[in-house]
C-alpha cells in the first residue's frame, strides 16, 4: 500500500536555495534532439514503415475539441525558445487576454528534414491527452508557409534551467519531480502513446511549481513496438541505439537517466568533450560504466532498475507495469492521488510576477520574424498537414 507523501518532499532542507545559484556546469548547453531515418531501403524495411504509418493512423482515442485560431487573434510579444525546426513565441489573445505559447514551424523545413509524420503526430497526440502534468494544445492552423500550434504558456521556465542553476537537486526535490513525471508517463502509456524525448529541457514549471511536459514532436501512438531512432543522445535506451524494435519502456529508461541527472547534475553516461560514438558505446555497455556518486541507496536501486539493458527486465515493463514504479521504496512516502491533484506543495515556486511574465526564459534575437508570418505565398506543402486548419489568405 502506497503511503501518504510526508513533508520530506517539501520541508525546508529539501527545498532549493535560489538566492545564490551555483555556477553552471560544463554540460549547461541545451541538448538537441535527433531523428534519424533508417538507411536500409529493403522491401522488408519499407513494409515496416508502411505498417507503422497505418498503426499511427489507427489511434482509437477520441481527440479533444480544438479552437479555431488565426494570426490576427494574437499579439506576439517575444520569443521563448528556438529549435531545429521552429520557434516558440509568447502571445496574448486579443479576445480573452490570456497568454499562450505559439509554436511556429516552417513547412519547407519540416518537409526537407523529413519530419512531416512527427509534426502531424505531435498535434494528434496532444489532442488525445488531457493531464495536469502535460501541456495543453488549444488549437492549430497553417498559412502558406508555416504551421502554428497554440499551447499553454507555462511561465516558470524549464526544469533544465533550475537544475543547472542548482547544480543538483536534494533527494526529496528530485523525488518530487520524478514522481510527477512518472504519473504523466503512465497516463501516456495507458493511451498507448510513447513520448521518446524526456529530458529536463522538455519539462516546464507552472506558477505553482508543478510540472508540464512539453514538446511532443517525437510522441506517437504505439500499441506494440516501433523502431525509429529519435530522442536526445544522453537519454537514448540501448535498444534505440541498436536500431532494434522497442516499446514504451524506453520512456522508463529515460526517467532513470533523468533521476540520475537531477541527483548528480549530469546524465549517467556523460563524459566532458565526448564523441557521440563513445557515449553510445557506454550506453550499450550498460550501468557497469556509470560512476555513481553518493546518492540515496533507494534512488540508486530504482535508477539501475530503469537502466536495465534488457527491456523485458526493465522496471515499468514488467508484469505489474507502472505499479512496480509507484510501489518502489524510494517513492514510499508519495501519496499519488494527492500529487496528481496538485495538493502537495512544490519544492520550488518560480519567481515570476504573474501569468505573462517570461523572465524565466532566455532572451533570443527577434530578427523581425513575426512580420513575415502570414505573408501570401505559393503553398507547396499544405496538403501534407491536413489537421492544421487553413486560415491564411488565398494562396497566390
């Protein structure tokens, strides 16, 4: 029986002192995600691609209703982040005056990078999910050149930033965030959704300090197995690196990496100035390559159970599924129901002035890019994104 979460998760000695943040670690730069298409063009690999595409189309989950939006509904205020495929803006609705985050993705870049399926999956998966620790997608639309996704603005910034400023988290703090992530992953898995890009950069903090998992670019409906190589190198499970078929247990593996990074400041297989091939080699070799510092012995036990190289023996993928995770002794004091209802006080409250305060996010050059949104142009790719409402001027 899972006991009530005690004040160990929220008492002062487990909280973060942000008055004098520690220096950033050498691993402070944001880590980009990767997505690699298979190089084999055999008939069997093509058949697997076709099977996976059909499986993605067969997602049985009812999608939430989405709003109808267009560019003129919003006042664009500033950039919150940039990535390989697009840019995220803080905007304010002219109608209800609420703040939102709008992700803008250039269609030609998505097509050139062969990310069409991932982009369509992101929208479909977010509309299939509603959970207190997962970001909400309110609607999506497109014009001749870009795709737009209207989502929650989560003002507390990234868990990544908090972790780098703190260097590492006390055990109760890491446990709090790990428990909320576990609840979110379990919800996704009950819907047969595999997330595939868990990392501190993709975990946002709300005004109340509770998490919101964001960036569903690699999420997909996966009732059985898949085998696309995608994710963030430090967080890839060995079966992904080996380009073998894998299932939703890769998310539990990534949670093990996340727990280790929160407790120590670095991912378990990371080495400074390392090459990707050396990193992948250590991941394939398994936990024997990990240099464990002094951490809670129960946390170490759970990390090792998550980092099990054989997916059939990995925690979260055994007979009792996520039940084994929730019942692990490291989580003994967690009251899962109270946590899910956000009735447990978070260990850190973001220092922001209010809902529209974006000071927790880095500043980026604006490059006058907003003025180019919505420009009339020939649309070469609109038919590739059928679930994005077309609200642009009539194409030339």
